[in-house]
């Protein structure tokens, strides 16, 4: 039979099935200009990304005849009209996605173009071969075919203020990577702290990937501290001093700042007759080490110079009020630090164990045997069975009745969308040997076609259901009427077949020879050509007596009788089987009390 139903790419045109999930309406039929009227076309599905809404319109054109199919599958004869194409089912859509088509049944003589919209939020990254099953009606006979098309779902990426998380979900194990959104650019003053939620922490600016190999929800905590401004001494407040001018006037105060190297780096103008508290705006960056603040009483022009009202030692962390003797002053050091904290999560879904298949039936299978495949590890739902890559859409549950040879497997999908596939079971049903048809010929049960026996075989005769000890030949001579059965076993496969016939015992042929004849074998006769297409010749030494030749069909009915005279003790005769159908015939040659039986094959 021609394979008009094998549309390997031939019907690669729909991302859907009969039971489509709704919620993605409004697809638009858009096809390239210049497409032939009778052709096969399917646009490509867009890539998606976990966690980001996905939407893709696919347009398609279906073939009107098998001619475009033949271009992809030479085993399909061209030129046959396709009456109808029906979208039957879909499987292996990325979890989180649904679809809706403009229609699912196409009378291709009227309508060949259609579209489907796929949409949703993908949950699990991966490369998905979406399986579609269609039914095509050709010559009023419907056959199923399947095809697949790819959808790539990229790992999810989430962005926070502090970092970008790539590959934030998966099944069984996730390797997530992190991009720091607040890089240092090689500058000092940046520090980082990562808590990856899997027991690992890091202070690196750019940590490597992290592996999450147990199901669960992992919280990633990120902290970046930006300390690049430095320490700025913004003001000094002289709160009180005990120094005075010579004439008990208020002091003329100025301040000085000396760095750790003993260098004066700041000197302010003095304030005449200053009254405390007295504020000096400084705006001086302070580095590491110990600095000295000197508060001076300006006594310019007076012998002996300026008076020191007191000193205070400080460093860049010395915010607040300080006292040294009669001097009390406060320092305001501005040190801005920016801290960014961000939180994100990685979700790892449980990866199911592959389904385990058990075989329920004979170890060696023959046509007609009862056989089942069973899912052994407790999966009762979420199962999809396959035979030779074709999803078995009407099969539900953990048991599959198998009646044909092929490669079988099952895929289990969790409610979260994680899948596991069983090993492939290669099931072979061996053919039964041909039924050993036999006929009753004068009480002799004779196999009709010994050439149809397997190469290695064994035979066993039964009478009325009773095993006949030692009856293992292609012939069996009956001694009473009954129902006789011959069983043949193909020793290579162990497969058996049988044939049964109700046979009447003819008392005129006890021991399968005519009563009272005491017949002897007539040797030396041969028939040729055998097999024959029509005429065959019979010759051999028979003596000088006339020879009666009788031709029987396979049912033991007499078809023709002739009497032939030998010449010089040799028989030379012929018969024409041209008017008889192909099959097996039996020939009996009698000369006196001698008889010969030959089997003739008509082609």
C-alpha cells in the first residue's frame, strides 16, 4: 500500500491539536507572496524566554493533492486528491503556553490557508519539539501522521537594581549566572556581599555561576557599598576657650589644621574679639593618619607672637565634640556611603525520575498474543505514550495494550512542566507460520503445501483434541472418523498455527490402501516440469500392462482419468492443467496391482 498518509514534513503546518487551549485568539493569516496554490508551507515559531509573555502567529498552507507530499516523501504517489485534513492533537508545548487556531478541520478543495496563535508565559527553558498529529483523508480512507516543529525557550532573566540574574528557573538543577549592575570600573571604594541562598557567599565583584541542584526556592541577597567620596571635614566649631588677649579682651581666634606629615594644610582668617561658639567652614578632605587642630589667638604685632588656645588630635573618623584642657571643639566630618541592596529568587522544580516500563505478556511475542506495557514507578497521570514517534492520543493511564511491532516509550510530565522519558521498548510480534492445511485422501491426511512450512519446524497431529503420540509427519493415516488438527511450530520464533478438519474414515481404504489389493509401489515414474504452468509429462518404466492415470484436486475430487498404453515397458503420457486454477493436484497411476502417487504443482 502506498504511503499517502506519511506527511513527514508534508503537514508541518500547524502548532496545534483538536483540543486546543483557548486564550490566544485573533491569529492573522499572513503568507509570503507567490506561494503556489498546491504546496506545503509553515512559518517559523519565534523564540521565547522564561518569565516573559510570549506571542507568535504562525501561518500555514495545506496541500490539495499528494504531489507536494511526494517531493518530501517519494513513497507517496503524486497526483491524488486530498479530501480533508483534520488537526487531531498536539503535545509537548512548552509549559505555560497555549494556542488557538482559526479552525481545525479543512476541506482543502475549498480552504487551504490558516493560522494559529501561540501565547502565554513560558515556565521552563529548553528546546521543545512540539508534536502534532493530523488525519488526512485520501481516497476516502483516513490515516494518521505526525510531525514536529521546534520552539526554543531561553532561560529566564530578571533584573534588579543591583544585579541581573540569568537562568532563574529550571527542572532538577539550575546553573544561574549573575551580572553586577553596579561595577567598580576599577575604582576603589566599592565592596560587595552576595548570599546566593544555596549556602554559598561571595565578596567578589563578579562571582561565577552558582548551581542549585535541589528542588526549592532560593533567595539571592546582594549588597553593594559605594564608598568613593572620601572624608570631608566640613566645619569646626570652637565651643569654648580659656585664652584671652593681654588686656582681657576676647581672643582673636583662627584655626589651623596640620596633616600627619607635620605640614600645615589649612589656616583661616582670625575673628576679632571672637565670641564662642564660633563656626569655621572648612571643606577639607581628610586622609588616613592623625591630624592636629590648633586653635590660635591672633596677636599680630605684639612681642611674643600668637597664643595657642589649645590643640586637638583627630582622624577621619573623629566626628563629634572633643576637649583638651580649656579648649572644647566639635568636628563635622562628612563621609557619604551608598548602600544598594537587591533580592531575587531562583526556582528549581523537581525533575521526575524516568518512567520505568514493565512487560506483561509472553517473552517471545507472536501475532495475536495479549501484551501490555506498564508504568511501574507509580505514575498514574501526566503520561503520554508514543509508538514509532507517533503520540497515541487516545491512550491515558499507566497501561498500554500493544498489538503491533514497533518502538514504544512514554513521557511523564509533572504539573510544573518538568518531563522525563522512559527507555525505548522495541516490541516485535513474530508472524505466525502459515496454517498447515491438509486434505483427506483415502484416509491419508496429507499436507496441502509442504513448501509453506517454516525453514525449521515441528509438526504434531491431534484427534478430537487428543495428542497423537509420534504423529509428527506431513501425513497421517487415520483409523476412525473424527476431528483432526495439525499444529505447526516455527522453531525459530516459537510461534504456532494449526488447521482442523472433520475427516470421515473410508473402510474401503484400511491402512490407506484399497481393500484387498495388496498393492505394491510402482517405482520410477516421474512428472515434469513440476511445478508446471499447464502441460506436464509423465514417464517411467511400468511394464507392459495398461496404466490408469487419475488426477485429483486438493480436496480429493477426481478431475480427469485416462488410460495409457506403455511402449516397450515405458510409459510416456501427458496431461494439460491449463484450464485449472493454480494450486496442488494429486496424480495416481495404476498398473495392475502396482500404484504410484505423485503431487503436481500448478503455477
